[in-house]
C-alpha cells in the first residue's frame, strides 16, 4: 500500500481564552455570554464556547462591569478608566461614551425599557443614565462603602432601584421622587439581590452567611435564613423555570405551607455546592452531595463566584473561581427527588497547556494538562469539558494514554507532587498511585505492545518502570503501584520518555543534552546519543525503522540510529527551541512545534520542510498525534488548543475543481470574444484573474469606433471588487510605455463613470492612486513635449513649402504663423506673393541660426502654434 504524503493541514481553533475572571453577562435567550478577557470583551457561544466576536476596549483597559440591553443589541461596559461605553453588537463599534463616576464602576443594570442604565461605583455613588442622550438623570448618594450590586425592579410600573454595598446596607431608591425610601441592613458586604415573581418580596444575600427576605410593602424583614456559608448569589425560582417542576415535589410534602407565600430560591457560595431553600420554613430542601469545583479551597480561590438562572429551561449557570462556566440541569430521580447533572462545562481560561493526548481508539476525547493539579478531558465534538480527573496535590506536568489489553482506556499522569497516578477513563477514577520519586515527575510513557506497564522520568534524574500488577477492577481505593526497575539515567532533569513499538527499548531525553536508549525490562544501557548543543525536550521511536527522533533547545531535530548512536539526519528551520517532534505517515514525515510558536511539517527522506504554520502566539509545549486519523492537537503558553486536520486530499480536490472551472470559464471567454460580447468577456476575464487577456480586450475596444461608449458599457457592469482589481492592473500597465495608452484611456473612462464617493470606498484606493499618479504625470509630460514638437515640424515644413496651408476655392485669408520665444514674438504673413516669400526665407534663416545657438547652450524653449488670422 502506497503511503500518501501529507502536504497541508487545516487549523481549527478548539480551545480559546475568553474569560479571565470578573465581569460577565448572559444574553436574554442564553445563546451567548459576553465575558471580560484582558483589555477586550469576548462574545462567546454558550453551547460550544466558540468566540463569535471580540470587542476591543483599548490598551490597559480592564473591564469591571458589563450589561446588555433587553433586546441584546447593545452592550454596556465600564472599567478602571471610568469611561462608560455603549457598543453596537452588530457592528462592534462604540456608539457613545461618557464619564460619570470618580472611581471604577463595579456594577451595571439596564432598565427593562432599555432607556435607562444604572451604575454602581467604587466612589459610593449610584447614578442613572439616559442611554440615548448619555446624560445623568438620577444622582444617589448615601452608601458608606463601595457599591457592589445593583438591580432595577422587574415591574416597569414600580419605579424602584435597589443597590447593595460593602457597608452592609441595601438601599431602595424611588426614581420618581429621586429619594432613598428604605435602608435594609446586613452585617457584611451585600453580594446579591433578587426579587420574587410577584414583585413584592426582596431577597438579599451577603458575606454574613445569611439571606434576608424583605416585604416591599413596608420594607420589613419577613425571614432570615441562616446558610452558614459566605454567599455570592441568591436566585429566586420562577414558575417558568425548569427548577419549578422539581421543587413541586417539595411543596407537596409541605401542605401546611401556603403556596402563595412560599418562595423557593437557590444559593451558591464558597463551598462550591448548589443549595435550594424555602423562604417560609428557612430550611435547605436540596444540597449537592459533592462540589464540582476542582480548585483548592484556599483563601483567594473559593467555590462559586457567581450564578445565573437561564431562561427557556436552560438550567443554572454557575461560575467558579478558576474561570469555569458550569451548566446544571435539574432532573428527577426514581424516588421523585431532585438531582443536578452537568450538561456542559466551558473553561474560560486554561493558563498554560503543558501536555495533552487523545483518548481511546475512536479519539473523540482529548486529555489536557494545564497549570493546575487536575486533568481536564474535553469532548472534541462539543468542545465542552466532559469531566475532570482530580487527585494530584500539585500541578500535573505530563500524561500519556493507552487502551489496555482488556479494552479499558487508561491515563497515566506525572505531577510536581512527585507521584504518578493511573486513571480509568470509564469510571473516571484513580486506580493506582506510584510513590517513590524524589522530584517532580516530568515524563511518562505507556507500553506500546503489551500495555501492562509504564515508565516515568523525574527531576531526580531517575527512570522507573511501573507494572500493573495488583490492579483490580472492583477496588474502591487506588492501589499502590510497584516499581519493577529503576536506574539513575542522566545528570540533569529528564524531559521526555518514549517506549519502542515492540516494548523492548525505552529512550529518555534530558537537559544534560543527551538521549539514552535502555533495554527493557531491566533498564540496561544500550546507547547514548550525543550531538545536541542544548537540552533535549522530546524523544520518539520511529514506527518502522530502528531509529529515534530528538528535539532540542539548539533549534534542531535529529534522527539517530539505535545500532551505533550515529546521527542520520538533522532538520533545521525553527527560530527557537524545538519542544516536540513526532513521526507521521508511517515514519516518512515529521511534525514539530517550538518556542517560536510555529508548527512545521518535514519530509524525512529529503529533509525538506513542507509547511510552516503560525497559529499560536507563544511557546507550543504540547503536541498530540492521533494514531488512526493522524489528526494533530497543539497547545502552549497562550492557553489555546488548536486541532489540525489533514487537508491534502481536500486541497487536491479543490485544485482539480478549480482547474475544471477554469477550463469551462476559459471556453466561455473564447465564445464571448468570438461573439463580440466584450462586456461578458471582460467579466469572465476578471473572474479568471487574467490581466493580459483583459488588456487585449480593452485594446480591441479602444481601436473601435465609438470606443468611449464601448469601454464605458463594459466598465458599468463591474462591481467594487472588480474595480479594485482593475485599478491594480491599470497601475501595472501604466508603468510600461507600450501599454500606458490603453491604461490611460480605461482609467479616464473609469473615473468618468464612478462618482468620487464610490471611488473612495474602493479598498486600498490611496495606495493604488499613489502608484498611478507619478507615471501619469510622466506620460503627460512626454505627450506634451511631442505635441509641441509637432507644431515646430508643421511650421518648418510649411516654411520649406513642402506643404501648403489648406485654403478654400475663394482663396480665403492667409494663416498667421506665430513663433513664440522667451524674448520676441515674430509674425510671418504668407499672402502667396513672391517678395514676401523672399522676406520669409531670410527671416527663417536668421531664426534658424539664433535657434541653433540657443539649443547649443541648452536654454532655448520654443513653442509653435498655428493661429488663423481674423478676416
């Protein structure tokens, strides 16, 4: 079977950074989320995490508050610059902006009518703005701390605005009287406010671990619910929510409680669990058994930071401290109890991608190791994080995957906690732990054939071989893995490990600039590969030959013979350290990635670099190659993961299709020319991008009678893109004297047809005109000199009596020939009489001598013009 070489890969962004914490807002239909990400705002699809568009806020702008208009057409933003901006999401342009607060804006809310915008500031003020005019309509003061939350009353008839502050107070503001009508107290910072469905009950939550239920008739506290947890959000469950059907079972059990006064609400906070409460009984009706938040619960990184109840039965969205968007859907169990399942998990910020591998035979999942202590497994089809493997106590540095002899998909990981862990993908649990390394484990590799052991390498400079002996499928706790062999392999940290396809050898690459090949299972040294000038970052065995490929910090890739350790080939091209290199196409090609952010494709036999891709903005640390499809995945310091699909066959089909279309269009062009249909022929020539053919067609039109109308008719049928191409071709033709006459004529007709407004809209017209003007001036000067010279020739020939002025039969008045010089004007009258002809001859000789002298000095300027005398 012939090996089909890969000539090109098509990049598809898989994971992109879209949220770095802080402000976000969900659209009214929950179809997209606007997230603050650095100095920009990302508009993200809530289903796939694909970035729809980006709103650029400007340099050093950090967004602290976001809001959407009710129709989701306008986006409001504010940041540390204190500038409040209104963005049109259809054009991504700022339609108006203004400054109002004396400090950063910490919260925003848009009125249901879309005409008012309320802002809460760190300057302890609450301001209300007219959206269309950009002027302040209400100015509220009274808070003694940073105003952190703000909310309009959902009923447009109730002109009320609520604000919560770090001073522990919630204030109710009457928009009609422009006064504070009530002050409601907490013992600590107020973090969230919500209003019941009937509009007469207010719920407030704070960091004092309680939820207050307020009666808006008289602004008294109806109930205080103790939650024993620092809260970040309180959400009232409305009857249209999909949670309403689940809480119905609770209301049935509590027949003594009036349905009209019972309010169910959800709280989330530092514990990272979702809880459901009743306002009347003040008891927790539902609580998640375990937290889905995977980060450590330290002081600066706690549980959930925000939550939103989504419309249209889309469930609950919870945002974690490590920038995860977790979507929950409520379901009923067989016992008619409520349960929450994760419908999808979007990762807003991946920090640095350090390693990744495809999972299973079908390769539908991708395991990714980032700068956190757990592994994230992504579904490639939905671009969602399917689940997380948590167990390490420090950052995971490396991973590998395989399908065991029993058909189970396994993952092995190495971490800074000096341990290796073995995971079962099906049960999503850790089934084995290997303890024994004295330093961070930086490299792991599974057996390729028997798949019953793996090898690990550490910064303690040792290699260890771990067996699967003792593993049991029904174990509830991970077993302790045992090392079958150990060897002190290198003088510095081990960066990479690879096992041979037949499990007989293992190769290790180290920062000591060497790669060592060891015989398994006893780790006996076979050969040491020396030749790199810097540390080795990656090693891999060829799938078909007895050789090893290494990638090094010296910007080179080398292929080594295992038999004698000699260097067979060296590949160059990267501008910085090469961090990963892998074989493709049954060992006939190489793919590599480096610290320069590039991905390169090489042919092994000829050492030729086939393609270079630059889709990353920083170092590319991770490279995964699918075993069956040979699909690639790359990730690096920019936190992005790109998928690469082999597009060689598609590119070939596309080239053949374009060639066929070109042949058909070419024949159509010839038919149009033979039919003298120049308008159609010129349009086809533009489609085929044939400038020479266009020149020939325009030349033929210029030589025809009534050429201006013919050329004008052909140009009138062109669009903006065709005119842009035409100006590019005219710029080239105008530089050549042989072609400039046609170029000038067509350019004149184009400027006659197009109005100035349309000419200014042509893309790159400024640059095109800069190329046209100098040559046009040069051509004009040359033609002007030729015309003046032709007048001198007419005068000379007339004076020599070689040609006679044309007179009518009645011998009409003569011609007055005027010669203009810098000093004199001489008039010569030819009345067809001999004496005067003699006089003319003498003066001609005198003029000839004077002209010759002046030409010799190089200062003569002569212009001859024939002017008919008056009768």
